[in-house]
């Protein structure tokens, strides 16, 4: 199973990912480490990324996800995955870019049975406070609004487990652990 920890900046994706990695013994792939240098410089200047900026980054993360899926190992991936298209790219790579949703056209399934999204969501003010308080990260608090503006919250059909960021990291991790246990004990996986 692959769990993609998603949400806007300041939602605690990396913190939850590190906690879950330690607790479950699963490898953690931090999405920030896969950004090309141009993206990091752009965000550091306070400029929001475009879809075109994000594409190479999303495709690299798709390769990581595919490698983990093919290995049969469980893993965690941290990635904002703000739009449905981005989540489709994470699941299907370039096929997501060529798939058509027109009448009578084949479309990709909204989810893969072995990939789940952990959607960390919360109030703008809390997210902004967290971003202002953090130090040493290239993503500036001024960019939070642009992320919130493009966010397309995942739908249930996308295999999503929503987690409210007002909860503690250990509390959210316990819910994720219960989710993992229920899935691993299910005869359909």
C-alpha cells in the first residue's frame, strides 16, 4: 500500500509522514526533495508554481510511487497534490495528461486500490500561523493563499482519508494505523 500525505503548506504533511514512517517502519519519500531547483528558487522568491512548473516534479513522484508499488512494499509519500489532475498524474503518470473525459471516451479510474490519500485539511488562519512560525523552509507564508485558491479537495472516490489538522499528530497517526489494519485484514486487497 502507498499512502500519499497531501494538503497545502503548513498542514503538517512532513511531520505526520515522519511520525508514521517511524511508527509503521515504512519508507518515507518527501516530495520537497524532488522539486527541481528552479521550483525551489521560484517559491523562495514568493512566486506560486504553475501547472507547468509542477509537471516534472509530479512525474518524478509518480516514478517513486510506481517503483514502490512494483516492489510490493508499503510506503509513504509527502506531496501537496492540490488538484485532481495532480493526483491522477501521481497515479498514472503521463497517461493522466492524454486521458480524455469527453462523451464516449475512456477515462482513468479516480483511484487505484493500493494507493490512498491522507488529506490534511484545516482553517486558513491556523495554516497561516504554522507557516509564519516555521523556520528554514523555502515556501513562504505569502504563498499559502495561492495554494488554497487552487486546492481541489479530493472526493471519496479517490480513496481519501480526511484528517483535521486541529488533531494531534499521534491522534491522526492512530487513525491512519487503524485504516491500514482494516485494509490489510480485508479480503479484497
